[in-house]
C-alpha cells in the first residue's frame, strides 16, 4: 500500500491495529520521525541508506578485527560486538565509572580501523537531514557518550524491550527525553533468518513473571497473544524501531549478520540525541 512518498509494509485488516506497521521510504522525513515518536508507526525503514561500497568498506575493516561479547551472565545466547555498550556498565540505576574507561579504548579501536569516513557521524547526518533540531551524540554530566557499536547477534536476541526511563533511576542524558528509538544500519545479512520481530506489547508489571533469571530478556510466552511484525533487513538499509515494543532478533543461517547500532532519544529540547 502506498501513501504519499512512502509505503506501509502491512495493509489494514479488521484485526490489525492500523498504527502497528512499518513504513518504507527513501529518507527519514520529519513526518515519519514524528509519526514514529507519536506511535503512528512501529518502525521506519530506509533501504539504500548507505551505499553498498561504503557498507563493504566498514564490513571489510570489521572482519579483520576480533569482536568482544556482551556480558554472558546477562546476555544469552552470546551476542558479539565491536565497541562499547553502556548496558554492560550499569550500576545502581546509573552508569558505572568503568564505562568511561572502556569508552576511551572504544574510540581507539574505531580509529584503528582506518576508515575513509566516520560511519556513525554519517548516519547521524542523514538521519537528521529533515529534522529541524538535527542529531548529536548525547551527553551525561557534560561528557559525550559512545556514538555506536557494531553488533553480530548470529544466535539472535531474546524477546526484550529498551526504555531508558525504566532502565535508569534518573535521566540518562543531561537533557530529558520524551521518546526513544533504536537505530540499525545493516552491513551484512544472512540468506535466511536474522529477522527483527516486534510485538504490539509494551511492558506491564505482570510481565516480570516471564523474565529469565539474571537476564535482559523474557520468555517468548510474554508476547504469545500479541500481534507481531517481522522485518527482514537488507544490506545498506537503515531501520528505526520503537524499542518500547517487545522485540527480538531471530537466529541467522548461512552468513554473519552485522549491523551498526545506537539508541536515539527525542529530547525535550527537540533535538535527536544518540548513545550506545
């Protein structure tokens, strides 16, 4: 179905929530970003966001480096990453000092790739092309957070949600947030599997009965009665989702699934702010 200059991945049906859908467009417009923030969409896709040549440059550099993994006590099955994620450095509802130490090593590692461009800066620039306030890396206590990470969830991500309001005792950033997105730019995708699945279900207190021990994730029974939306990514595609919906990544089959990712906050100031 085509509406204006973008398409909806799912049609309207009698049993379908018309706002639980993915829009596909040539760019992230102001209309689409405000629609995502307002709940008019669950996701926005932009195929060809980054050229195949630039994706290949970043991918080739990353394939020459060893990836770390998220903390195995909290993230199972294993998810590999290149760079530092703030989620591994949470302490008492805040951010541990270890994050800042790890972030310095993160900057050195990314600079060591010898890329001809900064992929995260380019993603922010293109994401903010039609957004009046632009896009910048968020700050905490005046210090700039990480710009992004490369993630390789070949065995998938469990069902979970992301919401800094619930994950941190106070505001994560120096500027209060009124909305949150998750951004992924796909450098390589498998021939099968690797889908991102969203469910039309947001966290409720009773969902904690389904949380897996010491894990970020939940048993999939938590969303067994919820409408779902599956998105199969393509190389060079950028995807924004509302991560407050429960979501997961299915295991990959046949090739590595590597994407650049970061969180995007809609600040009370009107600006879009990123972190990883």
